[in-house]
C-alpha cells in the first residue's frame, strides 16, 4: 500500500513514518508535504492508496488543499484525517457522521494500524467525494463549538468515548500512556490517552494549571499552595507535590487572577 503524508510538523511526520514502518508492513510512504501548495502538487502527481492529512495546516485547512484537486482523485483512495485535541469536540462529531476515518494526536500505533487495515478493506467502496462534502458541511456548521464545551471527552479502553463535566474534574494524573482523571466520584476514570493528550485544551480554557510533569489541577479545587513545601492543597483533602518550576507558574497564575 502506498501512502502520502501531509503534515506541517516535521517531528510528527517522522513519527508517523516510523509507526507505519513498524506496525504496518507492506506500507510505503511515497510522498510527504507540509503546506497546501506542496500538498496539492503532490496529491495530483503521485499515485497512492491512502492519504494521511492533517486537518489544520499552517497556511490553511485541509479543505483549502482538497479544493484544488480533481474530485476524480478521491474515488480510489483512502483518506484518514489527523486532528489535534484542540479541535476534538466538533471535529469528532463531524468525522463520525461523515464516515471518514480519523486519528487523534498524539497518534496511537494500534489505532494507526487499524485505520490502515480499514482503508485496505474499504478502498474500493468509499464514495469519498460524497463523504468529504458531507464532512465539510458538518464542520462549517458545528453542532457545538469549542467555546461552548463544558464537558471533556475521554477515551476509554476498546475505543469507547465518555464525557466528564469539567467542573467535576479535580485533577488529572499521567502515568506513561495512561491518564487517571480524578473527579468528585470515589474512583478515578482511566483513559487510554496520556496526559499530554488533554493538556492543550485544558490549559487553553484557563481553569486548569499544570503543577508538575504528572499533574494537571482544576484551580477551583485549590485551597492553598505552600511554596516552601512545594505542596498544593485541595478542597477534597488531597495534597499534590508541585515541581519547583511549575510551582512558580502557579504563583504567577494566582497573581494574575487576584491582581
């Protein structure tokens, strides 16, 4: 199987090529690009069975790229989108409904393998042009924009997704490739994604701070921070050790909040 990779982050491109070589025998990357201009030329001139496309490129979106292509190119190629967690909510809704495949960053090797195998099985009957048009429509009119997101989508084992109210998440603890989401409930929720997967969105929302390499904490549950003990005290009675560097960031956060 021949694959073309369009991704503007060179580190992610190298990682994907490594994952494909390790977990997808028989797959060969025949071209790669990092921009709309490069990608449109590559996809138009190099034959491939699968396109791996980042949704958000530095110079536009994947649809700016696809608009430049002959629709006939879509009919005999498999397509898998790469999407970052920051666009997770409405993108995943749209991808599910349009039946186009997707991978979330950071890419899980087994999910990459499964996506490649799925494309191999379905490539002759995808009607991709119709599915791309439906996906475009859904993304232009998202049912729920990210600004209105009040729940965190959590990936559980076996590909299951669940949702947790952000206001009930006390803190997140990362261990290797697993993340434990501690809520007001007795037992934490175990996600098969690592802490980095959740970090970008939660820090962007402003209600969470990272206090160490392992912990993201919901600031509404912080009652005290002792810089000498490097300890964060929570209203649940729990205590979390903060790293020296991130403890300073926590102090800076509270200074900005309280002036």
